[in-house]
């Protein structure tokens, strides 16, 4: 199976690039972050502190996160409900960062991610794909950008969707997510030793995709 791993902080362009590459190569795209967002969303709905590892772990046996592809797009189902429209809210982003630091959550979701990768040619993006989820992936990338540029991209994405939020608030959340993701004890955000790293701050998404495909030895 062809497995491609893309890691990096929030807003670096991982998901957008991964989706385009999956389409160009005709392989499956798996947005692992969306799975953590679903867990975070459930905790928020239940009024559970997203940093309360004990209560989050107790919630997991009765939690089903599944993935379905509808018209070629990944949809996340939480306990049978399609929650794809709700998981991109800013509060859910922060909740996802919190619950992803809980080992029980990562164990549950990584098992599903690995099972998908074993049975499909696919590209996965997240924080620990190359280091923990798929350490034997054929191609590994680590892409980043300045916090300011990533906040600018995220702010535009949210405002384009009609979300009323300030750039300063988004930048603060980005900084907090970076800290949470890189300092968590279990499978933190980290570049794999054999991953190809580059900075996307001044790059367009087309340039990012071209750089990735060149490393995969595909000129499309």
C-alpha cells in the first residue's frame, strides 16, 4: 500500500494540500484531525472538561467515530450523526487539541487510522502521522509556516464562513494549540527524523502541492 504522511502545526496547509494530492493520485485522503474534533465536540456537548482525562476516557467506550466518503469527500460521523458541518468551529479546534493529548483518545483513533492505511493507498495528515501513526510510511513530510501566517489563513477561512472572530483571537488560539500539541507527553507534534521539511509561509497552495508531488516523484 502507498502511504503518505504529512505532519505540521495548525494552518500550515496540510489538509488542503493532502486533499489535492489524493485527488491527483486517485488515492484515499484521511483527515485525522477531524476525528479528534469529533471527540472534542462530544465532550463539549456533554459539558465535560476537555482536559479531564478520566472523564474523557470513560466516555470513549460509548463513542463511535466513523468515516464515510460522500461524493468523494470525507464525512465524520459521531455516534451515527454526520457532524462534519460542526467540527470546524473554533471552540471545537481547541477541544480537539485538548483531547488529543489524552492517551486513551489517541489509542482509540490511531487503531482506526492504521486499519484504514493497511487496506488502502492513502494520504494522512495530522501531528504525529510520521512519528507514531505510520512510522513506516513510504513518504513523510513536515510542513510549517509562521504563526502569523497560519493565523491569517485560519482567520480568512472562518470569516469566509461567516464566523465573527478577530485575527488576534485566532492568533492566540494558534499559539495555544502549538504549545499543547508540541508539549503533550504522548505522541507530540514532532518532525520525523526521515521526513522532508519545508516552510509554506510564502508559498501558494499550488506551489506546496508541486513541491510535495516532486518528492513523491510524480509530475502531474
